[in-house]
């Protein structure tokens, strides 16, 4: 059966042949491993999530009506507002602990000031939210209300349309709705519009969803999943996977994952990734030919909704380097899985073990000798959540500043630690110190970068007592035990199987080729390190 030609994107597919016999087995093994890794939400969890969204929608409707009455209007003629999901929940690829992305579409009588003041207060009055647990982020690129309802984090955007009443039904894909909107409202509404386009532009939504779950899990395992830090966020992953689905419209999920690495590893950035031809009649649209700022973007991943925008505008040089390195490794891993899938002697267990190895944590905490440890601490969970969000938003520029002096890479997943009432999240930035032709390391002073980052973070107007920031140099041998044993614990969960050595990883600590050969000797490995390199479990004995 031929795939719908409208699903192919801008150019023709690279391969429209049906899948190989072993691809279905590999895809089944991939889904089995993903379920074992906990990336699927239970039916009960889905029901709780739907109920929470209904509760937020009800609060928004009450607020919309109150705003109407405050302006002296008649109760019976009160217009409605509408709540739309976007992000992973809308795409149905969310994990059990995922937050919920929502946008409130409202008529013009609802203002952004009232949204951040009176609606925020209304939400705080709920017992399942609580006073002081709603954080208005008014000055963000896309302003948002952040709050936690029960145990679920919610990001609520606001898009007031230039209409007295919303049409029924509301078609957010109608470009005419964008007329009269300011840039903030356009960005807010486009979250929901992009999600709709993604589902409409892929040949097979079920294949897209499985492949996207796999790529998001891979990015998390490799410390690459964070749009805030300039790495890969959910929308970036979704557009990239949708692009590969367009190029291989009849393939199974396992093949799409393998092709993802083959295509993205060879991609010639800054050529943009696009799912459809962007419109050229809107000055707000991403256009490097007209906008010098757009021309400076390193890895454009362009949204399909009008006006098109670069969802990866904050990817910097060190982040792109880290992504490329992991793409190279992922390409090698998935090619081995594909070769196994096409073998006549394959078994489901072999395929499952191969996919488990693919999702092993990155060797980030083994690959560097030196790290900058960024400790963000506060006296409560809520304070830590708000303080971390602020510090994390400034950490990206800190990594870029460090990289100007010495190659740097940030790990996106922080280490969480509790000491009594004190709660801390620690981020780690790996450093590589350059050497000259004789092997002598250049002297590097990172004090200016550290001071500037500290000053930017500590000037936050909403900072309260107990919110602290600490930066320190940490060697590999002095890393917290929790991060050093992550790789060990992941290996213990697998059945042991001999695999080819990981020889493809670029060695960031290796000196340039001009350095004498005797300076390029690898560091002495301990017995535990040798076991890790072979993919064997390392069991720690309590003392």
C-alpha cells in the first residue's frame, strides 16, 4: 500500500520500500525495552492526568467569566475560553512523570495582566496547588504560569485572540486567528499548532510515536535532553523524528530510529530541518536571508506552523558538539542492531539486549578528568523547583562562556540530594584543557566566567532566603558516588553478553596529533573500569 504523497514533506522520500522481515521483530523488541524502562504511562496515570486537565480547564472557565463580569457585562452573554494541550501529552509520547503543557486560548476581554494576577491567585487557592506554589514567569521569551497540582508540574501559556467570542468549534490551525496578535501570543498559540501539524505531517502516527519515545529516552540517557540548556528538547526531537518518518514513510519504528542517526549524523548544519515549505509573507517567520539573527543559528530545527520559528535557536557550539558526538555513537549502535535484526539466527532476547545496551547512560562521568559542579540548593521542594528553573535558564550561557576558554560539555540531568530539610540539585560541566605541541597544558583562568554567572543568577528579584548557588572544581575521582555508579547499576539490570568494544567514541582528553606519542597514552584503567568498558556489571561491596 503506497503512503500518502502529502506526508512526504518538502522533498521526496529517500526510501519508500516496505520493511525487511526482521524489522518487525526489532521494533517489537524496542517496544518491550521501552516499556521495561518505564516510558509508557499506565491507564490509571492517564485517567489522573485527564482529570487534572479538566480541573485546570474548569478554573480557567470560571476566571474567564469573572473577567467578563468585572467589565460590567451581562452574565448570560459570557464568552468561553478553551484549554489546549501540546507537547508530549498532545503527541501521546509522555512519560509517567512528564509535566503537562497547556495553552489557554481566550477572547480579547481576558488580559495577560489578569492572567498572571487573578488566575494565578485562583489556582493558588486550590488545596491541590497551594499558596506560593504558582510561579508567574512574565519576562520569559514565552511567558508562562508554572505550578504543581498534586504531584504533576503544569506549564500554562496564554493566548488571547483578537475576538470578542471564540468560534465554535475553534480551529487553531486557521491562520486567520493569528491576525492582530502580538509576538508573545503567536509563540504561545504556536505550541498547540505545531503539535497538530506534527501529527498531520507524518505518514504513520504509531510509528512516529514509538520512534519518538525511543529518541527522547536516548537523549535522556546521554544527558542531552534539555531545551533550556541548549540541547535537545521535546519539540526538537519531535520535528527531527517526523522529518525522518517523512523520508522513510513505510518503515517500522526500529528502522526509523536507525535512519534517524544515519541522517542526523551526516546532516550539514546549519542547513535547516523543515517539515513543510515555510510561508514567506510574514516578517515574523524564521528567515536567515532577511534576518541576521536567524543567520547566526547553528542548528535550525524549524517549526511547521505559520509563522515558522527555529525551535533550537539556543543551541550553542559546545551543545552542538556534544549532540554530534552522541549521534556518531548512536549511528554505530543502531547499525549493529539493524545487522542483528537482519540475521537469520536472531532471537527476541538478543534484540532486547541490544536495545538495552543502546539505552545505557553516557560515559560523561568517565570521559573527562575535570568538572565544574554547580550546586543549586533551597530549603523546600517548591523553592528548589523555582530556583533551579532560574539557574538552569542561565546555565546555558555559562557553558558557552566556558567553551570560549576550554572545550566544555554540560550534562542535562542534575543529581538530586537531600540533607535534612536542605535540598540540592547538582549540574556538571565536563572540561577539556588544551595542550601545546609539547604536551604542556595551557593555563586557564575560569574565574571571570564563574563570577559573571554567579552575578547573573544571584540578582534574581524573586530570590528568597535559603536559595543558594555554589560552584566548585571537581575531579573525576572526587565525583559524587551516585553519578559514578549510574553506569554500573544500568549494567547490572542486563543479562551479560560479550559485545564489540566501543572504539568509535572520540576521546576528548586526547592531545592533538602534533603532540608526542608518549603523551597520548591512555590513563591506567582499574579492574572496575575494564569491566565497565566490556559492558559487564560492577558490584560494590559495602564496607
